[in-house]
């Protein structure tokens, strides 16, 4: 495994002051030039042939009070999704053990809550402690939190908290009306103040403009500290949700966004997340060339299909990519 080493030149390139014209210019670069630039940045900070693998489990499904236009778990939409209450502890631990046996180094848990109750946090804490005892990293996404709840998660030694910006501030109200963009930022601030690592990204293909994509990336890169993990999702269209039938994003535009995310956040793990089931092997290979170095794998990504682990392993073999759990940058 390659060892971390101090590199003041690379560290000085980390910025939190990106402007729209700069990001639009990156997105508009000739494709080959953009990928070369992104791969150069990637190699300065990471092993170019290693991908961190995470597995995701929905521990509480459906009946969510939010109206996120992409999400089949909203109680407001008729998607034929069967709601499920919070899973028993042992069922979660068994799923984590299976994920570890298939090569996952991080186990992520998602619960369809707007804001969890304190008693819910108590049960999630037990899950975190059990998974940590297996030697795996942990991540949860539970909605908006209080300061006391983030402190509880920190005490349980949670590694990451996921809370996506989803899209640009300007486009946000076109997708979600039950909470504001500022609500997202407030939760991220609480998570940071508690000393937790941040997993924060967005979704492409929801009808957003080029400026919205650029501004979403700016929103991520101009946070006080870059998220340690940046999931780049491609909209999975689910019948019954308001975004069903949206125009699909051009695969090359998606890859460009991955490359620009790598350039703007050079030491973050950029993760291919939702939508991988609809990506060809060739598209994923270009995403890895563009600087993606983390994936979710398994049969399900919360409630939508995801490539099965064996297919992923074969793809990694074909590309000469190793599955690794280290979050250390060079």
C-alpha cells in the first residue's frame, strides 16, 4: 500500500473559493484534455488503480415526510414501495458481515426519516458499535440532526455522516419543498462541529442546467472543508415520482462532472453511487479514469437496483483495479 507523504504543493491546491466562470470553463474543456487534467490530479493524491468499496443498506424504508422529487420513499408519492420499520439489530449486523465478506470496507445505513427521534438514534448507535467491532468503517444518513444527536453519533465512533446537497441552491426548490438548501447546510455544519467526516454529493439528470451542475460542484467544493466522500449520483427514475420521465443526462456530461469534481476536490473520495446499474462498463471505466475512486456495490442501493458484487469484481479485474479500504491520500 502506498504511504501518505507531505506535499505542500498539492495541499496548496485545495481551494474553497471557486467561481462559476472557472467551473464552466472546466466543464467545457475538450474531453481528452479534461480527463488528462483530472487523472493528473488524481495520481498526485491517490493510488490510480485502487477503488474503495462501500455497501449500503436501507435500515428503515418508506413513509418519509419529505417530498424529494427523485425519491420513491416519500409518503407523498405512489410508487408501490412497501414501508418497513427500523430493522432488527441482528439483521443489520448479518448484512454488514456479508458485505465485508464480499470486499466492502465501509458499511452505510440509510433511514427514511426527515429527522430521527432520540430513541431512533439509540438503536442506530447499537448498529454502529456492532459494525465497528467487525473492523468496518461506518456511515449513516438519517436526515436532519440536532447537536445532541450528532454528539451521540460521535461518541459511538461513527466514521461518516451522509447528507447530500443534491443540486444547486437555485434549482433546489424545483426538486424539494419540504426543507430548504440552508437546512442541508445547517446539518452539515452540525456534523462537522461534532468532529465527524462528511459524505456529501449530488444527483445529476434531474432536469438541471449546466449552470446548476457547476453550482452544485461549487457548493460542495466551497464548503469550509471539502467532504471526505463525494457521491456523484445519476438519477434513477422510479415510476410514481415527480422526476419520472425526466430527460436522461448525456453519459459524457456525467463523466465531465466526475472529472471536475476530482479537480475541485483533489483529496476527496469521489464515489459512483446511484445509477450504476444503468451505466455500461465502458462508462464506468471512463469515470474511474476521470478520478472516481469509490463505489457502492451490492444488489440494492437503498431501494433501487445496483450492480451485483460479482459483476463489479470482474469489471475491476478487467481494468486492473484493486479493491482497497484505505482512505489515506498520498
